[in-house]
């Protein structure tokens, strides 16, 4: 019997490659999201620190300096949270894309598995037939 050959092997290979690439992109997006979240937390701490220092200011000049610094840190925090939101949105999009590509690859993979099982069954039947023929031939020579 001839070797197993899956006619959609090229398609399966392409879908594996696309899935792996999507997984890498997703991992990069999740890493960027974690960095953005860490940056937000860092800036949030700086805002709290500036708020505490502004409350402790005793002179008007010191209060003005701390108020300006506090406003700058709050702007930085808003920018960081916007960046985090964009990173989260990108990660969600890449997650959905990865899941879709995985489903597509699994569909072809399941077809391949089903055809492999069919091939194995045919091969077993063929081998059994050959064994039966050999047994009949031996029995015929003995008679």
C-alpha cells in the first residue's frame, strides 16, 4: 500500500505558521500591556506622593511648585491610562485573531486526523488480507 499523503498538508502548514505568528504577536501585546499597567501604577504612586507633599507645604511658593508638579503628574497619569487602554484593546483584538486562527488550524488538523485513521484502517485491512492469502496459500500446499 502506498504511503499516507494528506492533500491539504500545505494548507495545514500555512495555518500552523499563521497561528504561531499570532501567538507571538499576542505575547508581545500582553507584555506591552503589563508594562503599561506597571507604568500607570508607578505614576499613580508619584501622584499620591505629590498630593501628600502639597498638603504638607507651608509656604505659598512651595504650594505653587507642588501644585504644578501635581498637575504634570496627573497629566502623565491620564496619558499612561490612555496608553494602557489602547494596549488592552490591541491585546483583545490579537486574542480574538489568535483564537480564530487556532480554530481554522484545528479544523484542517481534524480532517487530517480523520484521514490518517482511515488510512490506518485500510492498511490494517490490506495487511490482514495479505496474511489471509498467505495462510490460504500455505494451507493449499499442505493438502
